[in-house]
C-alpha cells in the first residue's frame, strides 16, 4: 500500500480509477481511515467507490492519527488536516482537484477551499458535521481522555490503547493518538515519557480550536461567503450531522447547491449518479 511523508508524518493512501482527481477526506469523525468509505453507515450503503472511479481518480487516505497513517502530538487544527491533503496532492504531482468530504471530513474541505481556492475545482460536502450536540460531544471526548490521564497517566493511556483496536471516536479514553501508539513502538515510547502538564495543555486546547461553534466548523463564514467554488451539499439528520449545519453551509457558500433529500432516501441508486452529474457539470 503506498505511503507519502508529509511534514514528517506518514500518510497511507490508495488511488481508485482514472480521470480528473477527486481528493476524498474520509468520514468517521476521529476514526477517519480510508476504509470508512466502504464500511461505515451510509457510505457502505451508497458505495461511492463502486461508481466514482469509473470517471474520476479517487484519492482516499487515512487522515493523520487514523488507520495506518502516522501522527505527532501537537494541538491539531483543521489547517493541519488541510496541509495533509495538500501535501498528498503535491506528492502525486497534482496542482488542483475536486474535493469530497464525508462527515467530519467536510471541515477540512471547506478550510482547504478557503486557504487554496485556486486549486479547488469543486467541493462535495456529504453529511457535514455540526450542531450544538456535536460540539458538546466533541468537547466531552477530550474530557474523558483527560479523566483517564488524571487517574493512570500517559503510561495508562498507552496500555489501554494497546488493549483495543478501536479509535478515539469509539473509546474517548484512549485519546486521538491511540492508532499511532499501536502502529509505532517508538512513538508509543516517546508518548509515555512526555511532560504530562504540557500534554494536558495540548489536549485542553484542541477541542476549542476544532469545535468552536454550534454549526459546521472548519472556516469562518466571512471567508466562505467570498468563495467562488462550486459546492454540492448533501445533508444528514442526526445528533452529529445536523441539518441546520448543512443549511448553514448552503447559506455561506455562494456557489452551493443543496440537495434536499432525507438520509433514508439516499441510496446507491441515486447518490453516486447525483454526485457524478455535479462533478461532470463543474469540471473544467
């Protein structure tokens, strides 16, 4: 399986199909490994990777700190995820691409478009995360991790991470670096000996940078309002993917199309065709 080193961090990726590039920011919250496009909830049902590669070069990857990608203990922001995607395109010799985000992957997509608008051909925002309950739960995950840290220290976090194969989304106690702890013994050893007070400051700051509003996070509304990038928004409707967050992005993105369809009506029969119709229409 191919990998790229981006800003000193390994990125695990796959390419499916041929045609104009489509960089796909995985769904799954903090467990955004590339396999989520085929195994997670609605994405398993709509089977995008059975259809989009017929016309597009689909670039999927494990977001940093997930799957087989590496990581680094730092206060991660949406910009860090943007730069991972940007670096992967550069590694592949690509200057521009369509962007597709699922779930929390929508946040780095809009941040990417704000930072590099001339290199974004279009955006597809599928089930964008957001809403008050999403923010509250996001902050709660970090609080649970800090709770384990207070009781058992960094060594206890390492031990628990090695006892399971789930990610931060499924078991918040293990923290966002658990997959890297499992995959990289040197990282695990260094992690266990970090200054715990400095680590606490990083973990305390992260949710404030990532979940700073009760709607779709990732970019400021004033920046979104200035974008001239075609966007297709497909709403979810649950505690993590509030419909209000999708409507907010429709309001803020001048070139947006909102597909007003309920989640239960989103199927393999209609979703890939709708996405391909949009991509074909906006492609240069």
